[in-house]
């Protein structure tokens, strides 16, 4: 067995949480953008004969997306739990691990990309909690804003990693690692099916 059940459960929960977080960010930056929706609200209110200020329109637009953004926070808690779970798995899981020096150049690059992802996710988790609980932690509002900017910039690493990971898995499955996808689903390698 190449991947243990514990690792596979972590992997698929992690995928769901990351995709959920990506979804909430995508919605926040596009369809539920408070700036774009504030203008729409101002125009619609004006068409109905009720003028409102841009500040009021922004308040309404932010209220519309608040329920969706709560999911980002809930998923952030889920991500924190999965980070802790992954750290525990690192020490307890018996999934097949090859030594770094024995890997091909390509596999070393893949492994390094996972380390970059893990470091980014750890940073995202910690910075997300600092942003959300900055008052309780005694962090100045200005510092929290700076951390938020770095948090948002670091999220780009995840947005780049996800499609590369999916494409890489399908390419690997179709070429030199036939059965990789099914192995991550059922835990059986090609050798188990012979």
C-alpha cells in the first residue's frame, strides 16, 4: 500500500477545504465584491427613486457577502485542524517514503513544491488566526492589515499549486505512475490488482 487510509482521508479533506477556501476568495473578489456591488446597489436604488451614499451602499454590499465569508472562517478552522492532523501524520504515518537523494530531479522538484505548499498553508493558518483574533492577541490594527496583505499574497501560491497539482497528477497517472489516482482513492497499487 503506497498511501495509508489516514493519509488518504487527510488528503481528500484537505482538498475539499482548500477548494472551499479558494471558492470563498473567488466569490469575494468577483461576484460578491463589495465595491462592484455597491455601485450596482447605488444605481438600482437611484432607478427606484431612492438615492443612497456610496458608504451606505458598501455597508449593504458587505452585508450581502457576510454569510458567505463566514464559510471562509469555518473552513479556516478546518484547515487549522488538518494542519495539526498532517503534522501528527508526518510522525505516525507509515506511507511509503523515498529518501530525497534517491529521487529523480523531477521528483525532487515535486517534493519541494509540496514543502512550499505545506509552509504556505502553515503560514496561512497562523496569519488567518492572527487577522481574525488580532484584538484578543493585542496586535495593532495596522499590523493586522499588513499581515492580511501578506496572507492574501501568499494565497496566490495555493491558487497556482492547485491546478498544477491536478494537471501533474493526471499526467503522472497517464504516463509513468499509472494508477496514481486510484491509489489515492482506494489505497491499492497496481501490484495489488495482479
